[in-house]
């Protein structure tokens, strides 16, 4: 396909994704949230939108997003610039709430949309893989036995991918128990992000 036609293809596909009703019947209804652009160099591969982000219609516009932006060392303006940062969760809609928090991402999204959307972003240099479901899809058999061990082995995947814990306030205990994450990984991550944004 000629390069000049690519943006129209992106616009068309994103329009179809935003109109998706595969998960019709969700507690708050379908409302796919994503941010993609062929120029993006960083991809945030997360789990699924939360209730707050669903209501606002903006991915990561919540305390988790605040922490994630702090990890990356960037402000909201850069974070929501689709030509720099792409955001594609495993489940595009808020899945609802269970006994211990949000339900897992809906399984319909990945086979319907993920490969096609990723194919439209050829310039991605680093994918930040957040949470168990995204780790299973992006890392698969090269994952370690659990999330903590996978994040500890980050250099095995770097710089193409970086496994991360979810930045949710619910994970404060994990952050306190694993101080090496902030000390060893975040400075490298911030330097990488700054380098990609300069190029």
C-alpha cells in the first residue's frame, strides 16, 4: 500500500474499532479506548480501561496514569500525543468490576483487532508491557514464572520490550517490597523514552 494512503487506513480502522460492539452487554456498555498513530515510537500495552477512564473517555486519565507518566518522566501533553506514544490495551473496553477489582480484559478484542492495529505502527521501538494479560500475549513462553521474576529479568527483553507491574495504587505494597524496580529500572526507562522522543 502506498505510504500516502496509510493515514487514511489508520483513520478507517480506528473508526471501526471505536464503533465496535463485540462486547455489547458490558456493565457500562462498549466504549473502546486506544491511541495509535503510525509515527509512534513507544507503545503502552496495558490491560483494559478502568471505570474512571471509561467515564472520561481518555486512557490512563487516573491515578495509575499519573504514576505511569512519572515513571516515563513525561507530562500529559507528550503522553497524549499519539505521534509519540501509542496506547493499546489488551481489552479496549472497561470489563466491569469483580470481588477483587476490575475483571480481566475481555477476550474478544485481541483476535478481532490487535494484530491489525499493531501492523499500522511500524515505527514502535519500545513496548511497555503492563500487567499479566499483556505479558502473556507479548512475551508468551519467554516470561518467567511470575510477574515479579519477569520484571526482574527486564534486561532479557530490553530495549524492544519492557515488562512492568501495573502502576495502580493497589500495587503500593509491591512497589515497597521491590525497591530495585524504582532504583534500577526507572532511570533506564526514562533515558530510553527521552532518547526516542528526541529522534
